[in-house]
């Protein structure tokens, strides 16, 4: 089980390109969580997803399952019924299930599924164009907590430094609510490191190609976290 808030968590998103090599490098660098981006896989069959998931767990990583909707940056259109079936088929292996707040057709199902199996639920929201108002963000946080989710994730495009400051400040005010906060884009890169100081639980990284704007490559990110004494050797 993932222990939230005990140590800073570095999550690496992965698809099936260069799968083995990416896992090996992730272990070498000190990645904590591997996010299997099911929506990016070449094969969506349950057997295939379970094979990859088991390989991730066998390497000692926490497993985060994400089947991102097309609306929020997913790789393809997958009907909600199919997404829910995949979640149900993989929950026994996973540690965390990620469902978008906007997937209101299945989000409660995924939260309850995780809870019933002793796993963590993460509700996410992405805006690739802007950072909304602090009132909007606070209402979103409160809404997610009212649903009974374990983790609240939000990722907003930072177009100016004020956006980064707003994201980090509201994270700090809600630091007791298991927040994962990200300011996307080049301006927001600092949040990938400094987010932990303000109470964010997890940061996302990559090896190869980035999944979101402003991500810092795994080896560089972990070195920076160690340099600032955020993550121990």
C-alpha cells in the first residue's frame, strides 16, 4: 500500500514502447510509482494490460492505473463502459486508480471499486490552456473530497508566474487533503520540484517522450529533488 505524505513520490508515466528499458532506468533513477497509461497502449485487451501491470509490480514499483479520457488528453477514444471493465479487471494488481472528475458517468464507480478492494482512488482534472481562479480550484478540491476520493489531482497550464504561485498557495492551504498539484508548461516547471514544499504528494516525470508540457526528465528531476534535500538518496 502506498503511504501518502510519508515521502515525496515520483511517478513515471509509461506505455509499451521501450517498456523493459524504461522500467530498468526507472529503477536505477529511483522512481517510486509507475503510471501505466492504458489509453496509450497498442493493445487494450485485459490479458495484455495485466501482463504489463504484473511486470511493473514485480520490479517493486507502486502501480498507478490511468485510462485517460480523450477530453483530458487521452491517446484515443475509449467508451466509459470499456474503461470501467479494465479498471475492474486490474484493481487487484493496482495500488492507485486514476479517474477524471469530468468522467462523471463512471467516476463514483471507480472510487467505490478502489475503496472496496483496499486501493487508493485519485480523481484528476486537467486544463491544458489556463489556470482557473482560486475559487474554482477550491470548489474542485471540495467536490472531489465530498465524493470520497483519497487523492485530489489538478494540473493547470501556467501562462505566468502568478499562476504558479496561485497553484502552490492553494495547495498549501489544502495540504491535509492529499493533493497532487501541477503547473504545466515551461513557466510551471518549478512546480515539479517545489510542489512538495507546499504539500503536494507526487510529481510526474518521463523517460523518452514527455506526456505533459513542462515535465522534467527523470534523471534530472530526481537529481534536483536530492539537491534541494526533498528526496533522500
